């Protein structure tokens, strides 16, 4: 074989790896969820095992796998868009940009792996604000869809207890205002129209300190 051909073949296989190599020879070669999560750049934004990292980036560990998968698809397709970050780009944009390297099967594998990781540890909130948030959560009808403490939602709806405070507040406001309108978000929009920003901040304070493991 000529050197040029060797180099061409090496480049082709490298490209196949970068493209997510959908035509693997056997199931044994297929990387697991954890490996995919690390190599497909998810870890850079969502932290080790889908917990921690930046406040406005959601914790993914322990969420429902069907919900996780649906949201990944919606962010990748542009159906789910967020409000702007400090530079004026939607917060969803940088993730959308990397989703081209991940195949559909890989997304399912990652979602299944993330759903089995333990929920991240939580920090106590400001006690007065937590009480205010708990009342607002009960009064605003959230419990009917997201369950007690936000941990026992209707099947396929997101678990929101123990999620990060800043992320929660942004999502509730953006779903209320119609900025995020993907999937079943509209089920919620009409219900939360009258919930004010200060009430939402208190609800986020309350939900973010819920210990999912203890609340079951
Ligand atoms: C450049 C940073 C970045 C990368 C890389 C990234 N994400 Fe995200 N992801 C985000 C941000 C930011 C959001 C929240 C957007 C918003 O505020 O609406 C998000 C949202 C999500 C959500 C929705 C969570 C929920 O509770 O609704 C899932 C699931 C997710 N990402 C999975 C992944 C996976 C899997 C990968 C790797 C294939 C990945 N992300 C790569 C930044 C990133
Ligand atoms: C009628 C049902 C319903 C009600 C009532 C409702 N929600 Fe939701 N909520 C949903 C659904 C469905 C989604 C997921 C939408 C999607 O992406 O498909 C959602 C998404 C969310 C999210 C984003 C979760 C994430 O991981 O990105 C938060 C936070 C949230 N709701 C909080 C609340 C709060 C707080 C209330 C009360 C003020 C509330 N919801 C009331 C159905 C509801």
C-alpha cells in the first residue's frame, strides 16, 4: 500500500471516530454511557457524572431517562431555546453546536447512564425564603404536575427537587414567558402565568435544597 493511501485511510478512520462512528463492528466495541459522556464533551459543561459545574447549567444525574433524551433532542434540533447568556447568545446554543457529533443511539445510552447516577448533594437555603417558596409551590399548582417536593412528577415530566437554584429560576420564568416552548412546556405556561418573579426565586430556593434521596 502506498503511503498516501495509508494516510488517507488513517484520516478516514479518524473522521469516522469524530463523527461518532455509527458503523461499529460489534456491540462490545460500543462505548458505554460514561465514556460517551466524557468524550462527547458533555462533562465540560455538566460536570462529573452529570452533577455540579456551572450554576445555570442543569444537574442531569438521576433525572428520568425519557425526559433527558427528549430534552437533548429538542436542544439539538433548536426546538428548545433559552434566553440569552452574558454575551447575548441563547444558553442552549453552545450545546446545540456540539450535538452534531453525537448519534441518536449514543444519546439514548448517555441518558440511561445519567438516569442511574445518584442525585447531587444539596446545600441548605435561606430558611425564610425556603418557607416562602414552599408555600408558593403548593399554592401555584406545581405539585399537581411535578409532585411533592418536585421529586415525584407525572411520568415523563421533569423532576425538579434538588436541581440548581439559578437554573430552576430561569426555566420557570422562561416557560412562563413562552421563551421555552418545546415538548410539553405549554402544559405549564398557562398554569404559571400569574406567578411573579419574587415568588419564582423563592420556589427555586425551596426546590434547590430538597434532598431527593430523603424525600422519596
Ligand atoms: C457548552 C456547554 C454544554 C455542553 C457541551 C453540553 N451541554 Fe447540555 N446543557 C447546557 C446548558 C447551558 C443547558 C441548559 C440550557 C437552558 O438554560 O435552557 C443544557 C441542558 C441540557 C439538558 C436538559 C436538562 C433539563 O433538566 O432539562 C440535557 C439533558 C443536557 N443538557 C444533556 C447534555 C449532554 C448529554 C451533552 C453531551 C452530549 C451536553 N448536554 C453537552 C450546556 C451544555
Ligand atoms: C400542567 C402541568 C404543569 C404545571 C402545573 C407546572 N409544570 Fe413545570 N413543567 C411541566 C412540564 C410538562 C415540563 C417539561 C416541558 C418539556 O420540556 O417537555 C415542565 C418543566 C418545568 C421546569 C424545567 C425543568 C428542567 O429540568 O428544565 C421547571 C423548573 C418547572 N417546570 C417548574 C414548575 C413550577 C415551579 C411550577 C409551579 C409554579 C410548575 N412547574 C407547574 C408541567 C407543569
